[in-house]
């Protein structure tokens, strides 16, 4: 089996595993909708936290891949490996996790808080900003795939701090509810 076939087989397996994980997650959500337990809020909150953790893991890891990818010569085996890693992380983990974070988070904001509270509005603003960072990273994945990255490793190290800073602000809004 050639190296390209091996990579394609590994890619199919990774997509299959991710698909199974998403299907299980969706099945649990469907069960909660069809047979809502008395503590539905806690279940939705738990699933929201799982989705957010998955999304944040990708947001914190992807720019590190960009740092290393920046040092790899375009067209090299190392560069091609980073392209695959970046695309799989973004499409298979980060995109679904962001969607689930938003979906479950908006449900909680509506059903529990009625979209009321200054802290909630601030949190939603910070989550919008985090989504903007996510989209910026998505464009960078595409730029790296086309060998047209314009940023240095140092710039990507700085960009790596944006999701961490926004995460801190979001957690403070949710836990402390300062206003």
C-alpha cells in the first residue's frame, strides 16, 4: 500500500471515529429531547460544557500547529502532514464543537435566563468574539493548505493567547456574574 493510500485510509478512519462520536452525542441530545428528565437543565449544561471544552481544546491547539507549520518548508512532507492535521482538527472537532456550544448555550440562555442580565450579554459578546477567532483560524487553515501563510511563528504565538483571554472573560461572566 502506498503512502498516499495509507494517509487516505487513516483519514477515513479518523472521520469515521469523529462521526461516531458526533452520532453518540446527537443520540444523547435526542433522548433528552424525547424523554426529558426532571433535571434536563443539568444534562444540557453538562453537554454544553463538554462541547465548550472540545471547542476550546481546538482553539488552543490549532495556532500551535500553525507555529510549527510556519517553520516547515512549503511542499515538504512535514508541511503536508500539518495541513492534514489542521484540516482534521478544524473540520472534524472544532466546527461541530462550536455549533453544539452555540446551540446548547443559546438554549440555556433562553430557557434559564430569558436572555436577561448584563453578564449574559457580555458573555455572548465574548463568545461572538471567540467565534470570530475561530473563523479567522479557519481562513488560516485554508491559507496554509494553499501554501500562502503570511504570518510568522511569533505572530501565531500571540494569536494563541486570544482564545485563552476570551475564555477567562467568559468564565468570569458565567461564574461571578459581575453585573
